[in-house]
């Protein structure tokens, strides 16, 4: 991933070109480049939206990943994979808090277990 300094230099260069060349096609190119960078940032910032990837290797490490609205256990091979890979269920739940179902979602399951008198 390019450093912030590299990005800033590239951005300044594009903006300087845009000021000199006010053609619509060049401005569209700049906007498209910025949109692609924004999408890449969102993907990196949201590991909970990535599929669980067990990676390669035979280490068989117990890890947790977010899938179908909850954190599930899986075996990680030790190499490769992606960012949807947490060392504990708690770490997974904290990272993916916004993707977990709301507590009201489980109300009926909890209520079902209450004794009626």
C-alpha cells in the first residue's frame, strides 16, 4: 500500500494538472481515481464484510471470523488469508460490533426460556 506521503504527492500532481488543463475528461479522470481510492479504503476498513479465508499452511490455529451476523471459529493455516481473522471471539465481536444483530433481535429466544407461573 502506498505511503501517505506518496499519495499526497500524487494528489498534488493531479490537482496541478487539473488547474492547468480544465478539460472535462481530465477532471473526470481525477474524480474517478479518488473514488477508486475511497472504495479501497472502505474495503480495508471493514474486515467484517470479507469472507472467512482459512489461508494456506498446516498450522491449524484457532481463529475467529465474522460470518452471517456472528463470530464463528475456524482453523487458520498460518499464511495468507485476509483481515477477517481475529485471535478471540471477543476481538471479533468488538471489531464487528456494528454488524452484529441488535439485542432486541434475540428477545423471543430469551423470553422462551423464562418459566411461566
